[in-house]
């Protein structure tokens, strides 16, 4: 990685991961106000348009509906492929998830590619794509 990693770049990404873990809707402020595009490994896979965050978040919130227990936890690897210029940033982030799916523990490794934009003097996520690279159940 050739550029200095400003910790402020990771702040909105951490908020999104915490939203996925907890369903705390106040964390959705991590997303940009417009132009959001999300690529996920769950249907409908592509979330875009003015209601992209709302539609994506409804799927996540359904995971937290009682009586389900999901016990999601994440950890990040080192940032890769960082580029920051003109109020935009791109980075790739190896991520490890653990949790419960239908009562069975799973471990999932993958990569997130993010495009961040500066809004209101902070970084926000405009786009991300998630790809699972390895998964183990049990």
C-alpha cells in the first residue's frame, strides 16, 4: 500500500459492519446521501437507486428479527489497494465474519471493495461490493 491510511477512511466501513452485526439503524449514516450502489452475495445482489440503502438494510434487519440469533462478528485484515484523490477514495478490505445461520456456526472470509466520498467533512460509503472467498459451516 503506497498511501497513508487515514483512520477516518475506515470509520464508515466500521459503521456498516456494526450495522450488519447489530441492526442499529443510526449506523446507516455511514452511507453517502446519493449515488449509493451495493453489490452483495444475497438477493437481489444489486442495490441501487434512491432507495438502495433502505432496501439493503431491510434484508439485514430481517436477520435480526426475533427469535433468530445470529451472533455476527467481524474482523478486518490489512487495507489493500488504497487510492485517495479529489474527495474520492478506493480500497479493498479483507474481512472475516463469524455467526450463526439456522443455528449452525459459520466462518466466512471475503473481500470488500469500497468507493468512499467526502461529504460534510467526513468520509461516507458510496459503493461497495462483497465477495465471499471461503466459507466453513460447523
